[in-house]
């Protein structure tokens, strides 16, 4: 069970990192669209 727990923890960290990266990409995309709207 401890080995499974360690694997599960690593998997959760990987998922958290992907979610964090996706949120950063979404925020930068929203920021870029807002800048484009301001220019127009």
C-alpha cells in the first residue's frame, strides 16, 4: 500500500501541475484578448 500511496501522490502532483499550467495559459490568453480589445 505505501508504494501505491507514493505513486498516487506523484500522480496528484502531476495533475496539479497540468492544471496550474492550463490556468496560466488561460490567464495569458484572456490578457492578450483584453489588450487587443483595448487597441481596437
